[in-house]
C-alpha cells in the first residue's frame, strides 16, 4: 500500500542530475578556432568572435573589455594596411591580444563547460569575413591607384 504524502513535511524540490540552468552552455564559436582564424583573417576578426562569445555568455565585464579590444584591433588593422611602418604592429599585437583576450576565454569555456557546448557554425561568418577583406582590399587598391596618379 502506498503511504500518503506527509502534509506537514518540508517542501522538496526535484533536482535533475545534470547541469543547472545557470551552467547551461549557450551557442559559441570555438574560441580556439577563433584565435587560429585570426592568423588568416586579422586580429579584428578574432576580437569580434571573442566579443560575440562573451555576449552569449553574459559576462558583462568581459563584454566591455572585449569591446575595447575589438575597437583597438580595427584601428591596428587600419594602421597595418595604411602605414608602411604599420606592418610592424600586426604580429606583436596579435600575440598580445591572444594571451590577454583569447586565451582567457579558451580557459573559461574549458573550465565552465569542459568542452561540451553547442557550437555556432563557421561558414556564414567566414564567408562574410572573406567578403569584407576582398571589399577592403579593392577599396585600398582604388585609393592607391587614384592617389598615385595625382
């Protein structure tokens, strides 16, 4: 015979043996891959990926810091393109960004989700990045041709 529930007992909560809601992983781009793509596509691309991941994770302090890194990265990329001596900035800045911004996110994601999180697809963002590089390259080419004729 089943005993009736005690009406005077403290309430109980059903707890699942999985992750709690606060530890549920959002869709993220793999931060390790984002750092690797930065070698080919620019540090600004990697900084943008890192920023979007922090937004998905809801880490307000990291979002603010990452936003600054993204803006500075765009400026550095512009200097690399526009100034002859700017090329000296590119690789050292990439290394600094990687260790200051990308690597901490890699560590955070590994510690928090143990590598088990939904992955955002790369195809669309990579195609857009390549398209942007082509458009910017064409614009720089046109400007240099027109400036060279005057």
